[in-house]
């Protein structure tokens, strides 16, 4: 099962992400999001950051909030994430550890700047193989 794929869209960027479980879906959605920004497969993590959010009882909204928090950290703390591990996703919320590198000019940038995760056509669904999400981004 692939982690994600980029969806061609006229104005913005979008991804489809898959996971056998909700935690894996969240992880793969983050891989897809940050792969729009840089070739994160070529990076070796140097920094670990724990990212926790409370549960708001709505999985699609929680996914957007978590990805938005990761982009906020990217913007404010200048950490380009390249590895994602969701330790738990339950009634208490999401508990994750994300790894990355400090932003610098020599990173393998792709030329896309992801400004925000949107609610436009957001979809999270259960499939016979697990879960699938469709996520659109402002770039």
C-alpha cells in the first residue's frame, strides 16, 4: 500500500493518503504534506519534537489541526519534518513524535511553499484496507 500520492489540481496542491490504521493515515498524510515542500526522503533527522493535540471528536478536523500544527512549527521554529510517528490517537487526543532538520538553503527544496491545510473537499473515509484521506493545501 503506498503512503500517499500527489493529486494534480489547477490552483492548489492536494494529496491522497492511505493507512491501515488511523495513526498510520496521519503519519502518511504528514509524509505527503512535507514531501510537497522538499524531498524529505533525502534527509537524515537531527531534531525530535513531541507534538500533542487534544481530541476534538472529529477525525477529519483533527487531521487538519495536526498537519496545521506541524506546518506552524515549520514556519516558527524552522524545522523541516521528515519522519513521523503517531504513538497514540484516542479519546485523549493525538500524541506524536516528529523528526526533522533545521531549515537551511541547501536542503532539497521542491519549490512549493505550503501555506495552509484547507477544509476544501477534505475527506477521510474507511476502506476495506484501512483508511484514506484526501487533503487540499493552499500554496
